């Protein structure tokens, strides 16, 4: 196994291991914790297998059929709107042989591959907008606003590096400004119309963001109390207060509670290692740099958003911690994304 692969693989596996241990140690506050513990191990094993599969397959095949991968993800997003299972207010899940799968998480793969392929082609800007809008609208209808943010982060990470004419940047950011202004106006000054358009579930999600600005909220208050009691080395499995969603949305707060400041530093350091490697590969993989840029933007956003919302510095948006939080769809999709990255590195013969 080559040196570069090991640099990535070791911190990824360590993050997975920390996640598995954290789930097991959460037994006093998580009902049926052994179920989640065993499932997470299975997800990691499946993820590793798929990582090596996508690392070893001929990349030309992946690249050639990237649009079909994208179309299949769109089909699954349409399917879930009609036949999906509703969990936590979102119709985002498909039950397959007793395992819940979230198609919107896997849609990131097709979107990223197609953006890397088509932004460099003729009318690349227009194509990229269409590629973004279709899964975003379908995912928003579930509603799953957290994953829509993932799509936007992927797109804008690539967009700012495309080197387009100034008018394109001005046009897109102007549209975004108008859209956000209208959104804010409806929420604060015409809430009835807002609810008719977006639904009560989404109104509640925005309300949670407002609660953040007021420094309110049961979830964040409990998380901060737990973190405070974690101290330097943590309390391990001794909880002084219940932390909601301890193995998913509040996994970092859970780690700080159990393993203290030291545990938090270890997790952040492992993420930092992967981040530095991704930035380095942006300059090395020039032909497919947009894939690496999109992956880096997504990976960085998700870890920063999760960590900062868990310590009360950002609003709660229900975003998991990559490779650490419980969840098969998110975990496996990241293994696939990094498997494709390793394939690109192998293709470019970069000490891989």
C-alpha cells in the first residue's frame, strides 16, 4: 500500500473507531445502544469494501457513466418522495432489507462527478446550475434542508474556483441575495405565506436557528452542560445530563463529555490531517481539481458546522460528523467519495 493512501486511510479509520467507541460508551443515555454499535461496525466494513472497489475500478468507467450515476440518484430522489419512509419529519428514507438508506446522501456522488465533468465543457455554467437545482429541489421537498446545504457547498466551492467572467459571479450572487432577502421577509413579516410555501416543518427548523441567536434551546443547553462536565480528560460513560441525539447530531459534544478536551483535540487533529491532504491534492490533480475542491468544501463545511453547532457557536442544523457520527448513508457515501479520490490519484500516478 502506497504512502499517500496510508496518510489518508489511517486518520479515516481512527475517526471511525472513535465513533464506534463513542456509540458503545453512550449506553447509559442511548436506548438499544448495542443495535447502533453493531450497525455502525457493519457500515464501516461495507464502507471500506466500497472504498477499495471504487479505488481499484477503472476510473474511465466511472467518468464515462457519471451522468448515469447522477440520473440514477435523481430517480431515487423522486422515488423516495412517493414511497419513502418518514423519519424525524422528513420523507428521506428507503427501507432496503431492513436497512434505512437515505438517497440524498448518495446524490452527492453523482453531483460531484458531473460537476467535475461538465463545468469545463461548453456552457458549463448553465449546465452546472441545472445539475445543482434538480437534486436540490427534490431534496428540499422531502424536506431535508441539511443535505440541500451540502449540494450548495459543493457547488459554490467549485464555482468560486471556475475562473468565470465577472458577470457570472455578479449574476449568481445577486440572485442569491434576492432569494435570501425574500426568504427573510416572508419568515419575519408574512409567516402564514411562508408556512404555505415551505411547510410547518421547515418553519420549525428556521425557528431553531432563531433560538440559537437568542441563546435558547434544550438540545444545546444540555450539550454545553455535558461538555462543561467533561473537563480535560472526560467522564467516559458517566453522564451528568442527557444529551439529545448524542450519537448523531451531537456526537462531538458527546465525545467532549466522555473524553474531555483531550478527546476533542484528537478528533480535530485527525480532521485537520485529512483537510491538509485534500488541499495538497487540489494542486496535484489539476485535470480533476474540481472534484477535489468540491469534496474538500463539503468535508470541511460538515466538520466545521457540526463541531461549532455542538459547542454553541453555530445554529443547530442536524448535520452529522463525517466518519464519526452514527449513520450508514452518510458514512458509506464518504467512503465512496474518498475511494474515487484515491482512484484519481492512482490514475495520475501521484505516488499512489
